[in-house]
C-alpha cells in the first residue's frame, strides 16, 4: 500500500540558511500534519492542513511556514535556521479530520543545522 | 487540552517475558487513544487504537491495550516479547474536537536475549 512520502530524507544546512521539506500524503488523504521530533523527545505538533487550508496550529516558530497545494502535497519552509532546529521532521496524513482517524506517518526528514 | 504521561522512560525486559508499558492521559473531553512504535531511524507505525466500544484493543505484532476511563489509562501489553520488539513506543491522544495529536515522551523498550 502507498505510504506517506517525504523528501529529502536527510538535509544538512548551515545556520541562517533556509530549508524546504516536502510531504506527499497517501492518495485520497486530504489532511496533512507536520511534527518536529528533537533528539530523545516526543514528536511535537507544528501545524496541519485540511483541504489546503490551515486547520490547526501548534508550536511552529514564526520563522517556519507551510502550505498545502492543490494536489494535497505540503511543504514546510524554514528560514533563518538555528542549531536548535536540528531534528527529525515528520509528516503525517489522514482522511478528513473526522472522528478518530489515525494519522499515517512518513519516514521523516532528518535536518541537521551546522 | 489533552496531555499524555508515559511513566517509564526505559523498560528492559528479557526475551519471552511479558511487558506492560504505561500510559495515562488527561482530558476534559472524550478522547481517542493510540500507540505508535518507532524503530531506530524510522517513522512512527501505528500499533493499535481505541476509538469506542470494547475497552480491550488488539493490535499488530501481538500487542494489546486496555482503555480504562476511570483511571484515565491506556496501558500497552504483550504476553511474550521478542528481540524485534526493541523500539521506542509512543502513546498518543486526540480529542474529539480538533485533529491534533498529543504524544507522550515515549518509552524505550529493550528486549534482552
């Protein structure tokens, strides 16, 4: 079965650079979520989109922005990168945010900021 | 708002022994509960979920969990673990409004040969 695709899988950037992470949800899934998992930490919710509109917002820094496109893929744009942004970034997708639908997670993008 | 507490950060257990990973949640609304497993350098994989109905939920790889509303718990159990169960386990909760998941801090299960 098709899964959530994230690209790139690994990314190395320097401080103050920008980065763009991409997420391709499971076909027919219209909701996308972004999470940040720091070393040894639990995933922290950043932001979600439903039908190309922001549906929920978590602890996403102002330096980050995201959007969902007409084909339902999503991009997380990160600017003025800091060392503390080094983390594993997960994208998850689900059917419309109805009752109890689980989120299917991608393999993650490991961002290293040097 | 919802929150999740996983009381045990690390659980070592011998192969073929039973294991219980504890999860407690707090919420002012009805919740949906999930357990995810994360193998090294991989994404999160759903083990099982509780939405409604029977409080005993069976998942993949022989895991099961029991929803206890009075104790606000959703502990994960397996009667006999294998080496391949060594991984990080996350309990997550989602309220019946909004679609945000709240994760616990994870429990690292290490199965000892």
